[in-house]
């Protein structure tokens, strides 16, 4: 089989796999927020940036090739990842102790994994609404990190285009594709792929909060870096 090295470890891959896919199959963790194995890679969060033969590239979109020398777990790259995480925390309103997603949040878990100790930058404290219009789901836009996973899932898997991004630059924000701007006026349902891909706490199912107590959630039990198992796609 063809192979490349990742942080000195030999990683085999199948034709067509990306560096990210090959690393996951080998049980090697590369930080990521906008990647989902069931969706086309987007390369927007840049947390999965690695060095390929000395040059930076997004591991979720870069095709694996025989003989590549890939670096991921280095001080330089992890410093850059921490800076990205710090910016994500201050751009939104992330209050982890009171968040229903705490312990299941990939943003929080990645910050722990990369030992992010402070937000470093000044908080923006944006004025973002809640949308409780849907009978079964609540949207808390305060926690959105613009990963676009819900957009891609709704468009490419569900065929509904429930979500979209609006605005430009620092004013970019998630919206609901309805004249009213409310989730209740779309065809969104709990069976949608988009209902289950949010890496933070934007899309929340009503009447199920805190059924799994803090301390017993996914990333309370195992760190996010330990959840990449061999064979995971």
C-alpha cells in the first residue's frame, strides 16, 4: 500500500483519501472543527492545517500521496491553532459552564486538548438572537463558529437549504433561509442530518437538556484526541 509519514509515523492510505482521512483511519488525531466524515471537506476552520513537505496545507482537503512528509503535532502549528481557537471564543458568546453542549462541545474539547488557558483577545460580545420558534429545536446563534456544517448537511444531504451565511468579513453570521428568518417556517426536522452535525451548541433539541449530567459526557470521559479510533472514517 502507498504511505506517507505523519510526525515520523508511517501512515498507509487508499487511493483518493485525504491526509485527514488516512490519519483518522490510523487513529491519529488532527485538530479540526469544520470537518465531518459524511460531508465534502470545506477547509474553512484551518485548525487541521499541517505542513506537507515543509509547506502549510489543510489536511482535510489535501490528497494523500506516496512519500509525503507531514508534520502536525508541532509547537509552531499548535501555537497557530491556539490563536485560532482564542479568536473563535471571543468572536461569539461562549459561556461553557452554563452551556448545554458543555462536555460534548468540540470547540471546548479542542481548547482543552491544545491547552488553551485564556481567550487572550478582547471579547466582542455580539448581540445574537435565540430562535425558539420550532416546536422541537432551539437555535442559539451565540455559539456559532461559522463552520458551515449545518449548511452543507442541509444542502447536500437533506436537500432543504435550511441554513445559510449572511454578511461579509467580521459581520458574517448564520441565518435561517426563510422569509421570517425563523426555523419554524422551514422544513427542518430532527431526522435531518443538519440536526446532528453542529460541533458546538447552536442546534439544541428541546426538552432534553442536561439528561446526561456534566462529568459523564463524551469529552468528560475521554479527551477529543483519544476519540480517533483506527477504522474511523
